[in-house]
C-alpha cells in the first residue's frame, strides 16, 4: 500500500512538472500584445519613410500604394519612444530593406533594427521607338510610363529633358531612358561656323571660327579662327554662338 502511494505521488509530481514546462513554452512563444503606443511608433516610422520617398521622387510623380514597417525581432514597444531613425539614402533605391531606430524609455536607450517594404511607382521616360546615338530626345521618340521602385531600378532621367538632351548611345524601343544614357543636346556640329565673342579691356570683339568638334551648351571646345587660322578655346553659348576663353 505504501509503495502504491509513493508511486502515485511520483506520478503526480511528474505531471506537475510537465504542466509547468508547458506553460513556460507557451509563455515564450506568446505574441506580445500590440498597444496603441506600439501602433503609434510604427505609424511614425512609416510616415518618416514615406516622406523620404516623396521628397526624393517628387519630380517623378511618385505614387505610394502601400508601405509596411515591422521590428526585425519581436520586441515590446509599448513604453518606448523614438529618439532618431537611421535610414540610409541608398535604401531609397530599393523596395525593401533594414534600418536602425534609436528608442528610449526612462533614460535607457536601445537600438532596434526594423524592416520595411514599399510598393510604389514613379513616372519614367521610355523610348517609344529606337533612338540613335546623338538623336535628340523628343515627344516623338519617347513616352511616359510607370515603373516600380525596386533594387534593380535605374534612376530614370528627369521628365524635363525633352528637346534638351540627346542619346549618348543607342536606346532600343521600350527601354527606360536613364541619366547614364543621355547627354546635353548637341547644338554645334564639327565644321560649323560660329560667331565668337571676346571682351578685351571692355572692348567687344566678334570674329568667326570653325568648330573642331561637335558640342553642347556650356561645353568648351577648340575652334579655328577664320582670320589667321589661330586655334582658340571657346565656350558654347547657344546655336552658332560662343565665347572665347
């Protein structure tokens, strides 16, 4: 009888230990309750990132469809406040990534990594037909399309380059026109005769010179004076006009 009671006592003790262990597991895996303060912090961070994207892509008419922010680890944000957000500008060229947020409570500071995902589109110029090298970008050979911001995106050229820039190299039909593919419009061709202005002790001198290479506005090139075949450096001011340097 005593042996039986001892066995029962041991069994009850083991069952008690199993119950305590199960409670511990449940507690460790429990989801941290989301308070209003937790939601407020997430909202503040989302607004911060949203404002960064809008400021960066305002010239491209950005449309943000959705943005999500969450801590990279499970953490209770209920009593914490934001000190500062470290968001690298390189993340503005991606649709997701990790960044650092400095939080504090009662003089105690801590750094927490957060992750973000953004679904956003911007306007971009794309070639509506094949554009040859040195061909001017116009409304006839380009069109505005929408592209998603993601890690593989090349920053599109500004939307106001129409009639002001040329293709630096061949741009195939349908390709996005990026800054790496364009150059200021060539307005002076090699061999063009230019009117060159020169100021000497408040005396304005004007002479004609032959451009020795093609150039765009603001570019400095060499030209050959038609009076005496002198080689001079000139700065292109506009169509057929230049200033001697």
